[in-house]
């Protein structure tokens, strides 16, 4: 069997016993990429030579020694491009390593492939990439989800062992759900954001996309911890997550938020998630109905705050110090206007305009400040729910992968796809998505487990127990 | 329109101060003027994608210290905000500043009469010793430096991201002299705390001025004009004098004052329209999400308090009371903490503290010394003052000793010996000189005895000449008078 | 509150974006719809909601220098440069 099909945990064992070499994994991955990448298009850039050279030098005694990881194309890695799937970063080469990248390097990982994404992580389908769309490995007529669609499609499609993504409103979990892999968004502050090109600073978190829960735990252990370069990282000591899997959910109080089971959602998705809830109950957990009453406001709050922050975060892309500069600008204003208007795609422009508007004089109180307050209420919802339960169990997405092109002209409908994931970003909590079933037409369905702040160990234990008593994760996509 | 008897100006200042720190505000690049272009930059201060700011603790401490020195309220929790505007010298196209919760609010700057322009130090406005209220002090990052060529501008980002403190006054100032004294007094406080070198001519302290005029007695403010390009404290005064005159001239002619920004041209001695403010900037301030709120009540404020220096006003009062220096001398000493330290060392070992102040502030300062590195040990001035007061040397000799002290620093006592300058105070020797003088100048003796008391000076001169200037003049005077009236 | 008349071209100008007439029309329609959805927030009572602060403790930076980039690395991405300065069309105030 091709090593591309194995989990990170298994490869790690075989590498450290010297049964295999890092180059074997890279070669097997390149073979898979050679046959299927032209259909899936999970990557924006692959440097085969660099990956092979790194594999030769890999030190298999290190925790991730010789393991190839794919990076979402919004993470800076010294000397590599970092396009954010945007024309505006054409030609940019990172002058430094993101902390997450540096930590993986330090743990011995090597990098293979930069993954496609919605431009600047703005989107839920990876259709907003200036570098071409990515297809879902389960059905190439459908979207892989987004914005980390390239990472999810690469991991699910056996083109990568594991990948990093970023999650601002569901951008790791939703594509993981739609591609049938595991996606973890840690608690805000768990992993340094230094070197992750910012979309919305108060919401962004880096996280792993993997085939199994154990693989996510391994990567989280390498990535987590305080970084003096990120003022918002937490000070707690490094942990090794899932070092002793219990395999049990006995006594766990699992909350089912009633606002997350909506009349309009896909019946197949709802059935699969309720089935998962039943499994928890059958295995000794207690199901508790809880309420997160401000859930219906979450989309509005999110699209106000995320776009407001983005309007400032993306101001630096102006053609002055790096990236694309308009040809022969007639003056400074022309340089700004043309560099930005030619460099950004429509969704990015739309969100910059929205974010600029909600901060502008006369409107900031009604939109930005109001949304901040409602965000406080959403956070209280979670705090009070977690007095009644240990974890929340919800669908990740109201429906499985939708067809390519279906929503590109209706941004509001596209935004509504994030309804079950964005609240956790607003409240700062960690959450995982893992497969919990398939539709009749063989599309994966995702289950979301949300923990209290810094409750990743709890999330991973429960997810691991569920995953190991099912075989969803072993299924191979047809593409 | 009949012109009112008197107009008054209303002036408010916004002062930007470069903080004295090792590193920049939000990254570890060095904060130093004069490096090779773009050699003190990193992903953070270049605004590279993905980089994040982390606040410099020392810059926050120095801002709190400034607030404490100026009597501000220190916010228990301060926040940073983003101020959005596009400009090539602003790498992120937003500036990290403080809007709603600045580190310091309130406070005041007391106007030191001796920090008014020299020609105004005896004026009523100087003697009024007014206190000018502050609105706030906040911390932000400086912008890059631009160089302008024919068709293009070039940018050096070394200065981008260095810590900058903005001090905003209330519109309490009424005259150019007060604005001059405000900046001088503020600078004195900043120097005393080691916060900044605050030299306007080096751009370490930069000042924007808002000024309007109104008839005396009117409560409402007139239309305000903002003045820019003020590069020295005296420039601020000149610009204000010109601009107030211009505004009064205009309103007296019945013209409306435009709400605008004007540029001061120091060579032309006039202000010129830079831009009119048709539309207010929309900076779209919002809390900086990359930075957590800064708690000052958990150690930061304490750390600042432990660095509190003796404030200029307190120091002046102490020097005047304990050392008997004049108010002017106290003001000069308070303005220069290095010089003051030197003086205090010099005065420590002697009773003649006021005399020491004269030596240091008149003679020593005239040589433009660097008191921090001067080879002339401060104790020497105590010794020199003692020699004069105790009559070992006279003042003419003392000047010689001083000159030698500057040329070849050594103990003044040793210099007196080396130059053979010790005064003759021996009564017998002096009496002999006096007898000789009386014998040689019968005319002057006669004049003196017939009531022309000035005639004694000729006799004194004779004695000084004979004694090669070493005779103790006070004793000579006494002996001559006794002999002549005998 | 009712959906404000959003002047897309003005707001785009603040963000240094130029829109084609087509984009302006399309964005106006789309953003008006999105803003109308956001109006629902007005109905939520938000009296004494505590401020949202991330769940981390802030750490300040000690005032100690760390290495800067080399001039070469700092300018490597610059679209136009001369004499180690990054060039832009002339800045006029």
C-alpha cells in the first residue's frame, strides 16, 4: 500500500524504527499527486525538489522527523511564496517563518505543498481563489468547503498526510466535514498566529487537518503554547494531547444546543449527527439539552466584526513594500487604487467595503460596537452552557458539500453555510469536526464537538473514542 | 464693524515626543537615529503579511512616568486602537495608537517664569505662573521617514514603529510666550524623568498648534487654524505671533477665518495655507485586536512610581531654600539634570553653596562644558569658592585660578600655590606698603584729608601695584583709613 | 434602525478601491441585502455586556533588541527601490 494512505501516527512509528525513510513517503505522495492533483487541484505550489532534499536530511529521532506536512497558502515559511490565493501577493517570498511553521520544523517535519484556499481565507467553498478552484475528492462536481479547502481535499484525497489550515469562522472544520477528514480549531490563544496572514485577528486560529483524531492531537502538541511574538497566546505550559487515550465517554455530559438543529437543514446530516449523539448516550454519556439563545445573531455579528478587522488587516496590501504593484501609476493615489483593485478578487473587495462601512463615522455605533456587545452575549451563552455539560455536540455544517458554482452569486446564502461554526470563533472556544456518516450519494457528514476554553484534551478524548468505534475515517474517496 | 478694544488668542498644543528606549514600540528592532537606510527593520515594523505587534514594556512605563510627573490620572486598564489611513510612511496603513482608553488623562504643565522668552521674563504673563491643563497623554508608533525627489519619494522605515508619546493640552494657552514657556517647562519635566531628550530641533519633540482669536470677554472660540512645520520652541513663538496677527488683521477687516492647516515658513516668517479641511478625516478607530488590554495596576504603575525623579518645581524650591541660589539659577539647574547633579556634588562639601552656584552657572557654563565627562571635579568649585570667601585670594586672583583650573584641572589650593597667588593678609607687611603709599602720594593724602574720600583709591592702587595684586583689599582699606585719620 | 443608503463608491474610496460601474451596481445590491440581515442586531438588548477579552493573559515585551532583517532581505520584496529606499510616486501633502 502507498505510504500516502497511512496516518501520521503510523508513519511516525515506522520512521522512528527506520522501517521506512522520509523520502519514501514524499515519493509516494508525489505519485498520488501526479495522478490526481490535476482533478482535485488542492495545491497552489509544490516544490518537489525542496521536499525531497528536506526528506534526505530528515532526522527521524525527532517527534515529527521526516513527516511531510502541507501548509495552507496563508502561512509564511521563509523563502517560500505565500499567495493567500490572491493576485496581490504575486511574487511575494516570505522573509520569515510563522511560529507554527518554525515549531513544525523544529519537531523535524518537512513541507510538501502549499494548499489552495479562498482568497485571504474569505469564503466557504474555495471558489474565491485567484489560482483556480479545488474539487471535492468525494465528488468532483462539488466544492471541498472553505476556506481551507485545499488542505481538506489534499488530506482526504491522500495527497497529503496532514495539513495546516486556519479557521476564522469555520474554515478548518467546514471543509474537514465536507471532505470527510478531521479538522481542529483550537481555543483562541492556544496556537500562535504570528506569521499567519491575518483575516480577522480576534477570530483567526491555526489548526491541523488530518485523517484521524490522534494525528490532530500529535500536531496540536507540537504547535500549542505561548509565543512571545503573539500577545494573544496563552501562557499555560505545553501539553501532550491524547497521550493516554481513554477510549471512553462514560460519565461525559454532552450538550445538544437546540438552536443547532434547524428545520431547514439536510435531513441526512441531521440524522447522522443525532445518530452520533445516540452513540454517546449508549456508551455512558448523558445527553443534556442546552440553549445558546443568541445563535441566530451570530452570522450578523461575525460578518460585521470579521470584515471590520479585515478592512484594516488588508490595508497593508498596497503595492508599496511587496506584492503586486500597478504598472506606471500616475500618482500615489493611482498606485493604491489600481494595485488594490487589480490585485483583490470580488469577495475580498466586497468584504473590505462592508468592513470599512461598519466602522465608518455615523455607523460604527449601530454596527461595529453593537456587534461587539452581542458577541459578549454569545460568549455568555457558551459559558452558561458549559456549566451544564462538558462538551457540546452539533452538526458542523447544515448540509453536505454543495455543487460548484451554486452560491457564487449569492454571498448571503454562502455566509449562512457557516451558521454552526462561527459562534465558537466569536466565543473563542475550541472545536473539532470529524466524520460521522455519509449521505446516500456518498458525501461525508461532519460532527462537531465544542469544548470550553482550553478544553482540547476533553474534545480530543471524546472524538477519539467515537472515531475508533466507527470506520468512517478509513473510507477512501473515489476521485 | 467696530473693532473691539482687544483680541485674545486661544491656543492648544499637540506635542509628539520620541521616547528614550532601546527598541521600537512593537518589535525588537533598535530605536536609534542615524542607521543606514532600512537596516533597522523587521517583518513587524515593515508591516509584512502575518506579523504581529507586541508592546514594549519600557515605553509604557515611561509614558506612565510622564503621566505621574504631570499629575495625570493613570488608566488602570489601557487599550490600543487602530487608526486607519493610507500613507506610504505608515507600513500597515493603520497606526497603532490609543483612542478611547489612553494611558494618561488630565494633568497639567506649570509655566516656569524663567522658561518664558528672555524679553518676557519680567512680564505679567510670566509672573502669573499659570498652570496649563492637559487633556491626555497616549502612546503610539512613529511613521517612516520619506525623502522627496523630482518625481518620486523614497522611504526609509528605520523610524517606523518607534515609540511616540502624544501629549495634548487643553486650549488654555493665550499668548505665544505662554506656548513657548509650556514647551520649555514640559521639556524640563521630560528631561528630569529621562523619558526623552525632547529636542525639537532634532525632531525628538514635535509640536502641532491649534490657534484661534476672539474678542476679549467672548466665551465661544473662533475658527481654529492648525499650524505645522514648527521645528523649534522659538519657532513656535514666532509662528504664533505671526498667525495671531494675521487672524486679528483678517477679522478686523471683516474676513472670515478659514478652518485650515497652515505651514510655518521660518525663513519667510509667515504661515501659508497647506490644506483646507473640507472633510474631516474618518480614521475608523477600533480596538487593536492583536493586543490585549494593558493592566497598569499590576506592577506597571509601581515600576513607574519607583522611577519618579524630584520634579522641577520641587527641586527649584529646595535649591533656593537650602542652598540660597537665585530663582533664575534654580530654574537653570532644574532644566539640566546633569548640570544640577554636578552642582549638587560641588555644593555638598562646602558652606558656600550660593557662591558655588555662581561659579558653575556663570564661569563654568560659559566654557560650554559637558558636566558628565568634565575632568574638572565638582569639589574643586567648592574649594575655589571657599578660598575667596575666606580671603585667601581676591576675586581677580580667583579668575586666574579658574582659568588655570579649566586649562590644567587640579585642586584650586594647589593652583594658588603654584601660581604664587596667595593674598597678603599679614598686617605688618600691609602696613609697610601703606606707609610707602602715603609717603609717595602727598597730594592724594591731602585731598583725602580735605574731604575728597575718593582720593583713597589712588593710595590703594599704589599698594596693589607694589604687592603685585596680592594685598588683601579689605585689610588695605582698613589700614589706610586708620593711618590717614591718625 | 432601517438599512442605510450605502454609497458603495464612497466607501470603496476610503478603502482605496476603484470599482467598475458593474461592480458598483452588483455590490450595492448584495451589500444592501447583507446589511438588512445585520439590522436584526438592533433588536437585541445589550445593556451591561462585559467586554470580550481573549482568554489569554497579556505579556509585554522587555526592552531588549532582537536582530533586524538584513537590508537586502528587507527590500527583497519591494517592487521599486533605489539607494536602499523603497520608491513610490512622489508624496505630495
